[in-house]
C-alpha cells in the first residue's frame, strides 16, 4: 500500500485496524493481503504454512529415495539407441520427482531465510549486522558442493550439537543446503528491493503513526517484493539446476540415476541426453511462467 506523503496525519494507533474490501486502496482486505497488485488470500497463506509443514516432514524424516530397477542394455551396433533411452524414461521420472522435491523444498526455505537475513543485515545493531554480513558473504563465496559435504559428512562429527540438529538424511541435507545457499542470494535481492522503496514511504508511515509490523507488512514489503521477483525467479531456476549435485551425497536424483545407470549399462550418451532433455522440459516452461508473472505484476502496479 504505497502511501501518499501528502495524506493527513498523524492518526491514532487505534485506527490501525484491519482494512476491509470497501477500501480499494488498502493493502489488506477481508479476503487477504494485496502484494504488488496481486491479492493473496488467507487460503494462500494457509497453503504456505502447509508447504512449510511438508518441508519440515521431509527435512526431519527424509523420504524421496528411489530405486531404479530397469534392466535393459543398449544395442551395441547402434550409434544412438533411442529405444534404450525411452525404456529408462520411467526411472528418470522417478529421479526427477526427487530433484523436484529438493528444489521446491530448498527454495521455499530460501525465500524465508533470505528475508530474515535481509532484515538482520539492515539492523542498526552492529552485533547483528556484521555477523550476518559475514555469514552471507561466506556462504556466497563457497561452492554449494563443499557446503553439501560439510553438512553431510562434517557436521555429524561435531558432537557438541544435539543429534537431531546435525544428522539428517541425504535429501534433507540437500534441501537445507539449497535453502541456506540460495537464502543468502535471496537476502541480497530482498535488501535491494527494500532499498528501492522511496524514503518518503518510511516518513509517511511514521507520520501516520503506523507500527513497525504494519509498516513492513502493509507498506514496505508489498512494494519491495514485486521488484525482486525477477531475481527470485532466476534463483529458483538456478536452484533447480544445482539440485542434481545431491548425487554426491547419494540423493537419488537425476544425476544419481544417470551416473549409476550409465556405469551399469555402459551407455552414458543416451542417459545423459535424457537428463538434458528432461531439464529443458522443466526449465523452459518455468522460465516462461515466471516472465508471465513478472509482466502481470508489472501491469497490476501501473
């Protein structure tokens, strides 16, 4: 809800009650909260809570492990055996489902961690600001593969940490690593979006005697988040392309499927071609939908 600095104020704190649908310019409505011209209903927020709950179940109890049982070998006389490649499509789809779980779970975690880190980095307390900035730069400056190895092999050796916080399944480790890694990238995108909100919006919120929660939820974030959607969309696709790195810690995703099956059948060309086609089949429509979402939000905001 952008605020017109010329609006009369201040107002009493008791007037900060929930906005109703009768006020078309209100940031919140009886049906939900409007972010960047898009109304997010309360069912949408419940869906987000359900997604986080499902993420917790996957992280805590693991899941998604697959077995690839197809036993077909390529024709040794064929340069490229299409029949052999198509026979492994069912196994590939099972592996792709694991990669999809890791991507969605990791990015859901990343958007939450990123916002939290962005707010900490904007803190006026140096005891919070400086360690957060160091953590963000450290994570962004180290490879995701190294972080995966540390979380899966190194962290369980630190006995001072309670076991539920240091010993995770392979899939849970990949989700947490993706969440932390891309959460640090998302935090910088959030910070840039927050900084892009005009200073007058902050001053007008203060003049209207809006509380911190109301200022952030109804004034600042609804203007900041649409500005960072292109970056967040790019990070989502990048996380999808990095999720197959989980094969290094035995996550049964697409790279695990391709590498183990190729070592058994001695046919890497067909299998890795299948993986490449599968990645394109998911990445290109996702990129198209993200561009449509950006244009829609941009249109709603004009």
